[in-house]
């Protein structure tokens, strides 16, 4: 036991060591093998835990990727619907403007016809012939009715053409 000076082991450990150096080497080898297997076992457990964690993270990642793909698809659908709504809105605005112009034009024509009717009636009243005035008034009313009906039919034709054009677009 004289060679324990340089090793630096505690005296309690040196007391249990065999005195034969071959036996000490065998004991050291067994201790090293035991420590190695313990370390390997511990590292294998850690590696298994890490693999399980990686698998869980991959599962979560795939789930999130599926959700993202679904949301992107929904976003594309909503964008398409928004574009369709804007297109429809533009068509409706154009149709509204066309109808407004038609109404304005028809109102101008009605005003002209009413003015024409008043002038005609005024001229007939200035005329002193009583029988011809009654007959002329009836003719003017009939003529006025025809003109109004013609204008209204024209307006219906324009409205129908506008609706057909809007439906085709």
C-alpha cells in the first residue's frame, strides 16, 4: 500500500481496494464498464425523450400547416367572392345610371309633350269655332295619348334592353 501516495484517493477507498495490482485493474475495468453502461443507458433515455418531443413537434407542425392551407384556401374563396361582389356592384351602378338617364330623358319628353298640349289647347281656344273646338280637343287628346303611349313604349324598350345587357354582362 505504499503506492497510494501519488494517486490522491481517499484512505477509505484505498482500504477496500485489493492489494494485487491485477485485481485492482480488473476492478477498475469493471467500474469503468459499469459507469460506461450507465452513461449509455442515460443517454439512450434522453435520446428517446428527444425523439418523442421531435415527433410531437412534427405532429403539431403538420397540424398547423393543414390549418394554414385551409385558411389560405378560405382566404382565396373570400377574395374571389369579394371580386364578384365588386363586379356585380359596378354592373348595378352602371344599370342605375342608365335608368336615371332614361328617366331624365322621359321626363324631358313628357314636359315637351305637356307644353305642346298646352300650346295646342291654347291655339284651339283662341279659335272661335265652337264645334271645331270640341272636335279638335278630342283629336288633340287622342294625338297626345298616342304620343305618350309611343314614348312609354320606347322607354319600356330601352329599359328592357338595359336589363338584357346587364343580365348578359
